[in-house]
C-alpha cells in the first residue's frame, strides 16, 4: 500500500517533465518594429504608437493576451509600454499589432545628455525587449538589439553647411 503513493508521484513527475521537454522545442519568435507614429501626450511626456510585426517560425499557433515593450537607446531606458491586445500568431505566419509607449521628460533629458557626452555620437545602439503574454507556459519573451549610424549633421546638432556655388 505504501508504494502506491510513490508510484503515483513518480508518474506525475514523469508526465510533468515530459511536458516541460516539449515546451523547450520551440523556436524563438521574430519580432521587428514595423512603424512608429506619434500619439497625444500629457504634460512633459511623449507618447508613441509602436507597431510590432511578430513572425512565428513554429508548427503551432501562438495565442497572446497582452504585450509589454521596453526600448533602450545607447544603454539608457527611453520608452516603455503595455497593451491588452488579444490575438493569435498563426503557425508559420505573422501578426501585426500596436503597443503605445511613453517617453518621460527625464528619459528624454538623459538621452540628450548621453548624445552630447558620447564617444561616438554618430552611432546609436538600440535594444527592444518585451513579452507576449500567453498564459502559464505560453508567455514568450523577446529581445533584439542592434545599431545604426546618424548623419554627421544630426549627431552634432548642426544643419549641414553648403559650399558656395562655383563660378565657371
């Protein structure tokens, strides 16, 4: 009689571990920023609508019931936001939705000071982090980073100068 509870526990443990093993065999989602548009802000904050494209390279659909997003520039927090969007990313398919984000006045000031004091003001490093909420085992976190170069005039805060016209 005493071995029956041990046997039941072993079976439940084995079933749980095999369920976790199947969850690990998922490819990460591909998440890209598809667009950014201004939204009305309040006070000293700036609000933006960040459109996200989510691609699912897996053989099963992924349902989501919310999303969170954080954007860093040059290692400093710039914006964050959440959305209660509900939807499905089809198997081997994609979905597009929008997350409103807020940039506080303090984060804007930090960014400006960071650009002024930067070693290489032409290079902007970015990082986008977030998650798609999908229930207990369906939440998918994402993280993408990269960099891009600004034109010299934009990095130095000056308008480009024009050479005087040549005379033949």
